[in-house]
C-alpha cells in the first residue's frame, strides 16, 4: 500500500524510460521501463506497465508485467492481471488466482 506521508513518483502511461531509477518514497509505473527500479517505499506496476529489469523495495505490488527479479522485499503481491517472469526474494508473497508467475520464490527471514 502506498504511504500517504511519502512522496510518490509516477511514470505515466505512454512514457518510456531506460536506465536505473532510485526513489526516496513510493514509485508507481504505468508506462515502460528498461532498467532497474529501487525505492525506499513501495513500487506498484499498474495494469499495462512493462518493466524489464530488477526491482528492489520493501513492498512490490504487481498488476502489470515484470521481466526481472524482485529482491529484498518484505511483501510482494501478484494480482490477477500480473505477468511475472523471474525470481522473488521476499518475507511474504501473495499470488492471486489468474496471476502469471514463471520463476522461483526464495523466502527471506
């Protein structure tokens, strides 16, 4: 869930970004990114978003498509519309019916 007190950065639909993104706060992606994403808050890939690269954040919510790995997360949620190909390192993982997940899950303590 997005932290209402944290600053939120958006990559809107239609935007294409290539490179590494490091954010203080939350990140919401609706466009496409080729490169790694890191945030001190949550990262949300909305339906229609495409990310090709690794993701690192305490919370990751996936409604779109991610081709890469999720690292060092406390909580990861794959919604019914999500498509994920990669490995997940997390303390808690929620996969909803209809989500596409190809990879492995590595539990963190």
